[in-house]
């Protein structure tokens, strides 16, 4: 029996039906005894009320709710107000991110990088919040170079990040190399792998391509060969992701963060497959 801590990620649904489905999924996923459940935040304004609604529901259900918080398009005053709201609602942990400009357009606002948001959080709220940040074992798609991206990550830690969650990846070596490189820079914070259970192929490929995650050729070809055969896609996905998690656990990862996509079945199956 492997007993590694896990955390879960949700996104705020846009409809009352979606909210009800998510509540049902959460009720099932609490069987995993997650360390915390985080909820994404729509960069630039969309779905931010939904984030608060979901994270408060998680808190009211007795679990630890963690809001994501993006700074793109924000002002220093709006960041301060949001932090005060999170504190008043009893939250002590945040995932601090830059976010992306909606469809690549619009204005950055008063913040250009996540580092500036972390600095603002520390200035405004001292050490009230445990700050999680994003990490990119395969390099952020907009980074000038892998070295520049590592420096950007180190800057987030220097600004006050307490731990990191990675972008999804399918290549364990990329993760282990990233961890080795940041440790060589003297960075000690936990770097938790972000795990995406596989439930379909076209959505996964689109999402991976947009976020700079490489789907290895052998996996892509296999997934494509299944066509609309969801059962085979899920069985293959479970097999591949269980093997990845087992390798990560054997390599000493501190915990696993599951991108649930608001569904319980795939995450429960994967956690079960690794004996959680
Ligand atoms: P940063 O760390 O600021 O990095 C962004 C880019 O800027 C990188 O290429 C970096 O190399 C570069 N950079 C940083 N500092 C400098 C500098 N000083 N000079 C030059 N270049 C620099 N998005 C959402 O909208 N909502 C969410 O809730 C959300 N949750 C996420 C959760 C996780 C775990 C992850 C991995 C991603 C999430 N994202 C979310 C996506 C994220 O917002 C995007 O990947 C975004 O493009 C980068 O955000 P960041 O916080 O990593 O930015």
C-alpha cells in the first residue's frame, strides 16, 4: 500500500448543473483524504466569483480550500482587496500565478510576472499565506530559454514561494532533471508533480499543446489509434499514468497533485491503481 499525500485541483463550473456535478465529484474524491483542494482562477476576470464560491464550499465541507490567484490585468489595489477577502474567508494557502492574457490580447495591468504578485502578497499579508507557485519541468512555452525559465522560478522562490506544483507532464526524466537543477541552485521547496489522468485524447492533446507539455510520440500514436473508443483510451491512460506515478513515487516525490477536471472516476481509478 503506497501512502503518499495527494492534493486535488478543480475549476469553477459556469452553470448551476456544473456546480452540482462538481459537488458530487468532490464528495467521492474526499475518500482520498486530500491535503488540500485548489480551485483555478480565470485570468483577467472570468470565473473569479466562481472560484470563491467553490473554495468556500470546500471549506464548508471540512476540507482545505485553496484559491488560485492570477495577477494579469490586476492592479495593486485590486490584489490587496482580493487578499483581504481571502483572509477574511479563512484561507491560508494560495496558488499564485501570472495567468495568460485572454486569447493572447489585452493588457498586462500592473503586474507582468508571478514574482511581482508574490512580492505583493508578502508585502500586503506578511506570512499569512502559504504560497504555491507553478513550475514547468518541460519549460514554460513563453520562456526565452530553459535557463531563463529556471531563473524565473528561482525568483519566485526568492520572493517567498513556499512550494510548487508542476505543469502536467508525461516524461518523468524531465521532472527529475528539473528538480536536480533547482536543487543545484540551492532551492529546497517541495516540487509536487501535477498529474493529469487521461480520459480522452483530443482534449488532452489540445491542452498539452497549449501548455507546452510534450506527449511522447508512442503515446500520441496509441491515443490516436483508439479513435472514439473511450474505453480503450481510459484503460491505456490509467496504465500509463499509474506507471508514471509509481516512478515518481519511487524517485521520492513529496506528494501528487491531481488535475481532476472536475471528474471523480479517473482520479479515483488512478489513486486506486497506485494503492492510495
Ligand atoms: P511566471 O512564473 O511569471 O512565468 C511566465 C513566463 O515569464 C515564463 O515564460 C517565465 O520564464 C517568464 N518570466 C518570469 N519572470 C521573468 C522575468 N523577470 N524576465 C523575463 N521573463 C520572465 N492559469 C490561470 O489563468 N488560472 C489558474 O488558476 C491557473 N492555475 C495553474 C496552476 C498550475 C499548477 C500551473 C502549472 C499553471 C496554472 N495556470 C493557471 C497557467 C499559468 O497561469 C500560465 O502557465 C502562465 O502563462 C504562467 O503563469 P506563471 O505563474 O507560471 O508565470
